[in-house]
C-alpha cells in the first residue's frame, strides 16, 4: 500500500516537473525565434534604407546598371545578403549577384509592389533553389512623393535556425538530466512523507 502511494506521488511530481520544464522550454524557444527574426529583419531594413538613400540620385531614366550593381554588391557584403535594385516599372537595374543575376528582368513580387506603393515589403519563404528559409525585405526609394524604385534584400535564415536547433538540443539534454536528478529527489521526498503514515 505504502509503495503504491509512494509511486503515485513520485509519478505525479515527475509529471508536474516535466510539464513545467516543457512549457518553459517552448516559451523560451518561441521568444528566441521572435528575437532573432526581429533582429535579422531590422538589420536588413537598416541596410536597405541606407542603400535607398545612397542610390536615390542615381535612379531614373538611363540608370547606370553597372554602378548600381557595384553599390548593391558593396552593401550586400556588409550583411551577407543579396540586394536587388528595381525601377518603378519593376525592372531590375542593379543586382549584387554578378553571375546569374536578374539584371534586365521584371521582378513581379508582392514585396516589391508594397515598396513601390510606399510601404515596406516583408516575407519569410522557403527557397527550393537554395534549400533553406529566406527572409526578404523590400524598401522604397523615394524623392518627395515620387517613387524612384525599390531595394529588395534577401538573407538566409540558416544561421538563425542553426542557433535555435542548438538551443533546442541543450534544453532537451538539460531537461533529461534535470528529470533524473529530480526523480531521485522526488523518491526521497515521497519516502519522507509516507514514512510517518507507515509508522502509524
């Protein structure tokens, strides 16, 4: 009888501890993911706005695609992201990717459309080409109320998800170790509580 009570108490406490640790781990992972994604997005937006300010005077009729591509390449190296510059007609007039780039093509994307309308386009998509999740931000290039084009930035989220995977493994390992340690304490605690009952 006392062994049964002891076992029930031990299992109950262990399940309670496991539930608390699981909930804490999930909340922590969710917070970390939001933080990393927010930081990555802010970094892209900041670089996009700097690029937009820098190229505003170079956009227009007869835009120098070589110059704009050089600017895009220089800014892209600073944040390890691809930068594409488009005209108000959505034609690519600058690309940080020299080989296999999009120069001269029309970029029909909702992020570009949002930027050309004066907003900021954002999305997270899975790229089958590179087999990874990608964060995309598009910043408008404006002079007064006139749209001069947009700056499209694309960055891999692989480092972010690698970090989250490492944190997830750490949490699982620490939870298992804690459960073993807590299991011993719970057994001792249950024994301590049931001992007086057994004596009676």
